[in-house]
C-alpha cells in the first residue's frame, strides 16, 4: 500500500508545533509495516534546506486564478530519513524563512494545487492520500469536485485535525484561485459566509481523524464554530492517539542531553541533567524542579503562570524553569518574575531543541495547564524521560495521564486553568518528591509506559485498509 502524506510541517525539516513531530514520525512507523510512505511538503528557506543538497524530479506550472506559477518538485540527494520526502518549490510563495504568516491563502493554495498536479502526472498513484490540518484542507474538496482531478477522485483520502482552532478561512473573493469545479457544489467550501478549508475537509474527506479520542469527543462541543458539522459527520470521524518517536526521544541514546541513562540508571543520569540546568539557570539543585516547555499562548494556559508562581514560590520549597516564546506580555511577565525569585525561578525566552531535551531529562515535574491540547506530545516525552507530568484533564492529556490518587496513577491532574489548582498539585508533587522511595518508583513506572507510534500506526493501517475496501 502506498501512502502519501501532505503537510506544511515535518520534523526535522520545518517545525512550529506538534504537527511536525507527527508527520516526521508516523510515516517511518508506517514504513515498517506497509510497502511505501512518502511526505510532500513546501520547500522553505531554512537551516535544513540550506544545509542539504537537493535534486529536481519534476517541473511544471499551475494555474492560480489568472496566474501561471512555475513549480519544481525536489528531493534529497542523501536522504537519511526513514521515508521518502518531496518538496514543492514555489519561490515567490513558499521559499520563505517562516512557515506561517498572517496571510497564507495564496501560499498554501499554490502548494496544494502543485501537490495534486504532481500526483496527477505520476503513473503509479497513491493508495491513500493523507492530509494534515487546514493548510491541506482543500485537497479533499479538489479531489472530489475539481474537474482536472477526476482521475484521482477514487483514491481514498484521510484528513487529520491536529488543532481545530486554526481553520484558514478566507473570502469568497478568492474562489477563482481554486481549480474549476461545479459551482453547484460551492456549499461544500462555505462555512459562516467564508471559504473554510477545515470545514471543507471535514465535509469531503473519506475519513476524518483527530489526535486523541478525548479530543474527538470534545470537538462536538468545542471546535471554534464547527461543532454542528462535526456532530453531523461523526460516522466518519476517528480519534487515534498520537505516539512519539522512540528513536528520537530515547534517554539512552539522545545526543542532546548531558548524560544518557536507562530505567536502571535514571537516578544518576537525570541528576547530571538537572545539575546542568541548575548551574546554567542559577537554581537550587536540592529542591524539586518544575519545568514548562511550549508556546506562551492562551491555549497553553501559560498566562496564569505569573500569578501562580508569585504565590507558590513564597514557600521556597521548589524551583521553576520556563522555556518558551510567544505573547510579548507573557514574555515580559516571566522575565520580571526573576527579580524577587533568585535561585528559585528562571526563564529562557525562545526555542532551543537541545535545551528542551535536557529539561525533559532533568526536570522533576512538567507543567501543562492547557486550555486546549488536542493530543499533547510533551507529556509523552516527559514520561519517556522520567519526568512526572502535572496536567489539566483535557484532550490527549486526559487520555495519557492518570492522577496519583486513582488506581495505577502516576501523574497529577486538575480540572480548571486556575492558579490555585496548579499550586495544589505543586504541593502534592513536592510531597511526593520528598518521599524518595515512592518518587523513584513512580519515575521507573512512567519510563516503562509505551507511547511509541507502533500502536497508533496499526490503527492508521486498519483505517487505510477499511477505506480501500469501500
């Protein structure tokens, strides 16, 4: 079975969030079980493209409204990934230093049309086309309704919603950019008076998946305006929990961390990583270290951290390290927190891949008070490295973390995004930390939890096979 994934992100090539991690991992795990998997993504002007060599395998032009736009399909000369990857090079639209901007309508329409034109030219067609998030959301519609792609419309297509908050809506004034279709079907594009790629994909895809069962259930009541649509399309919707790439996220082999370790050597190895963090950020190594890694945005709940830590750090019985960037007001508030909390608190504004790995390997607890978390990968990375998660019970966090008070529990959960609830769990965590025997037992337990992509890949293969039998 030949599977083609189409995505705006793919780790390690271009990463903004969890979408990149999924598209960079799922194909390689599928490849171990099925014949062939490939990824199609934009060719960006970034460190990966500037440090690798590419060859052209196809050249053509697309029609984007009245424009003739040239595009080039490139692939790596020396591909060290575990799957085939192809890049759509459209210099005026895609070869940018950024992945997303404030107006991406033409950019990602050009990307989607070029991807389908290239597939149309191939003698061997995919058995399944798997699209990811709104940047590829018009592909299911074009496969179904655009005249030029009639030959492809019998190919099953799957659409995965990684985050329903972002939908890519744009004005009907830009409808002419979409390859010609029967205007009687324009309603498939529309949602609330705009062309909505996410809504169009939900309507037209053969199957719709989300990244956790709980998030799938939540979308019927909270989907940024698409609740009724998702309820209506429930029969073709599936919640498949994301996994993590155990080849990348492995404390025994991770080249980013200070000292590697196994379950048996975790105490020594993690202490070396914690010492590095405490030395670098002037934190007391003898106290439990609480970390946060992520975007500083409302959805992640990070806006409540300043009030939370102003209260919790008065106890002086724990330390905090925040790694992230985003909302400028939040960034300023986090920097200002340093003033009265020397030795107890620090922050790194920005994103640093190596440092994030060391935080997973060295922090004692990970904070994730998310308002929205479709799946969440950070908590899975934390578990793999022996860092105990403190999460709000929502989306994938609800599916992957069981509170310590429950049978087989191993983490700390709260229901609301409120400072006091986080403080309560910080206090519970400090108490656990001070009970060294129980703390170490929990650490060993979580490092043995299997959240690899193996189980998830099997679920996707099952879905692909079912669609090919329709």
